[in-house]
């Protein structure tokens, strides 16, 4: 009985991951990327079940550019939500996904500000082709409050 329950949790997580990936994929169309042409979409799952989406938004000063992951996190935080389960990230040149798209260092540190080391980062090429990492995997020996 215990194994069946564990399998149901695994199946439920896979479904959740696939749903998050699908939402992240939809965000590629909203990316504003006139300089790099590299579209990124993200879907962030809060512990309360709400999903916050984001896309990357470039700026000619480059330093003012915001990544999809941070867009999603900042949207959530601006609405008072600071507890998160997972984020799905997709991206590619001209919106065509050919490889996994890991978060940049700034995004990893922003994730660490609001997420524990077990926070799941789902890198995907499609809803059925993805890898799941923990924040500890992608940002070892990190510092936070």
C-alpha cells in the first residue's frame, strides 16, 4: 500500500511538471527579445497552488533586462506570495527549443532568496522531455538568510 501511495505521488508530480512546462511554453510568445532573439518562458508553482508565469524582457541597456524566472518570482512576491514548490523553464533562439535552458546565476540566487534547497527546477524541451533538479543541485554551497 505504501509503494502504491508513493507511486501516486510520483505520477501526480509528473502531471504537475508537465502542466508547468506547458504553461512555460506558452510564455515564449510573450518574450520581448529584440536584441538576443532568445525567448525564455517560466511557470512558477507556489505552495498555495497558484502558478505565476513569466517571460524574459530585454532592454537596450542590457543591465535592465529581466529573465523569465525572475519575472515570475517578482510577480508572485509583488502579490505577497513567497513560498514556492517548483519552476519550469524553457527557452531557445527565435523561440525554437533545441536544448535545456538552465537559469542564470542571478536567477539562481533570487530563487535561493525565496526557496529552500529542495525547490524543484524543471528544465524542459517539451512536456514529455525534461530534467528535474533541486536548487541545491544548481546552486551548491549557497548563502541565504
